[in-house]
C-alpha cells in the first residue's frame, strides 16, 4: 500500500474522535496535518483540543499545525487554508470530518440547533471544499473525503431525525456533485461511513443511547480512510465506502481487533441495513 509521507492533510474536526484517528494514521507515514477545529480549551465532557491533537500528531511522526477555525465562517476557513499553505506549501487532501448531530424529531429540534447542523455539516463541507480546491488542483494525487453516509432516499431514515438526516445527506450530495464536476481534473471525491457505531467521546453526548462495548474504535475508520486516500485519484472517485468494504478492498477481512469489547454484539450505524461483521 502506498503511504502519505510528505502529503498535507487539511482535516476538519481533527481535535478528537475519528478526525484525530485519521490524522494520527497519516502522521505515522510522516504526513503534514492541519488540525482544523474550534476547540482551543478542554471541554468538560469532550476531551481534546487542537493543541493536544497537534502534539499527538507530532509524537506519532507527523508535522502538525493547530488552527482554531469555525467552519461556519468562510473568512476563518480562508485564513486556515492560507496558514496551511504557508506552513506546508500546499494541500493534497481535504477530510471533511466536522459534523454536528441532534437525533431529535421536528418538534424537539430548535432552529438554533438546525442552523448549527446545516452550518457545519452542509455549509462547512461545501465551503471547505471550495476553499481547498485551488490547492488540490495543483496536487499530484488530490483527494476530498467526506465522513458521510450512502444516500438512501427512504422515509425511515428521515422520520425520527429529519434535520440531522438532511444535514448529513447534504454532505453526501457534495460527494456526488464534486466528484462529477472535478472528475476530468483528477480530483477524487469520496465518502466514508462506518458499518458500526464508533466509540468516540461524542457518543456520551447522546444520553446513554449507545454503549461503548457495542462499538468499534475509531482506528477502523482511520485505516479505511488511509486506504482510500492512497488510491489513484483518477481511478477511485465518486464512491460511498463503508469502512469494512474499503478495508476489504485493501485485503483486510478480519475486523475483530477494532472491537471495543471483542465478542460483544455490534450496533449497526445509522442509514445502514446490513448487520455488522465481527
């Protein structure tokens, strides 16, 4: 498998969870990582800041740039892109990982929360893609990766949390559109989604809806993302990968090491039907 040595990744929401796991996997190859997130001081319930993430990336063998950025605002994105280019000379890979969630019905979703989900998930993804594309178009093997689900326009995925589903599907629609728009210019645009729920600090915010022992670790997403991001950008684009399927294409079929509690039943993630593997 190819590696990401010397590549520059611009990763939103990289201060913790899946975004940080993807960053650390790239760092082990000797990549440069722009840690793009809002968290500059520790949150009482969500550990990790852009600074702790940057230190971890450097300890893993990469180079890091901690960038405080709220991706709802294009001026902050533009400043983050400029700082990344100044520090590392360009951008090879954009990972649109930042996301806001509220698994609430219509009457229980305040418009402030609706605006947050659309501002981060849809607008933020679009704005980061737009800002990074001039640099990606100069890169030898450019990739954009959205952490978003395969599209399935069925009412069952909308009825319980309409606003969140629309916001996540908006990210996936960016995959469809950008992949087609930039296919001829060699920019790969793909989506990646977990087969099972991933154990991150964020699941604690869901009020006990998910037990960590029924999850996998973020490392399965990091390894799957690594495989996608090392593929030929002119050959692998416009696809909606599940982590298991990407790893299977990389020759990995035993996922047991990613289980938080080996042998425990796994919860299939939202927007998916097929039962999870072990």
